[in-house]
C-alpha cells in the first residue's frame, strides 16, 4: 500500500496509507487532512489545492487546462508545485510522495 507524507495546514506532518486507484483528494479528505473537496473531485473549485514536493512534481502528469486555470487563480499559487489533489490518481509508483495542503482561500 503506497504511503503519502502530508503536512496539514497546521504544519503537522503525517504519514498516511493510500489505496492505489483513489485520487489524492479522496485519501486526504477521508483522513481529515484539511481538504474540503467541495466539488467532489470534478476539477471545478480548487478546495483540494496542495503543493507537491519538488522531488515529486516532475513525476506527475501535466496539469489539464482546467486545473491550470483554477490553481493560477488561488492566492497561494506556486507554478512548479500547485496541483488539485482530485486530479492525481494514486499508484504504487507514487509511494512516498510528499504534499503540503495549501492554505484555505
């Protein structure tokens, strides 16, 4: 089972287990890691915004145009690291990924 290293909004680090096939958003939401996921994963709200650690950012597929537009509109946008966690499917290849939950907008 892949593991995710998460820093929540309070700055506390957690290691949580993930089920391959779920989205990062589903996992973070279900583990109460400060991800609201208001749209339920439809890529339409940015309430699942996270920062992907530099070491992992290049290992993920590129953002879609919709995802890019949404993360660019956030106050905490980081060009190299901002992602919507609903757009990232967990796989065994992502075992050990490190993410930080973005500040609430």
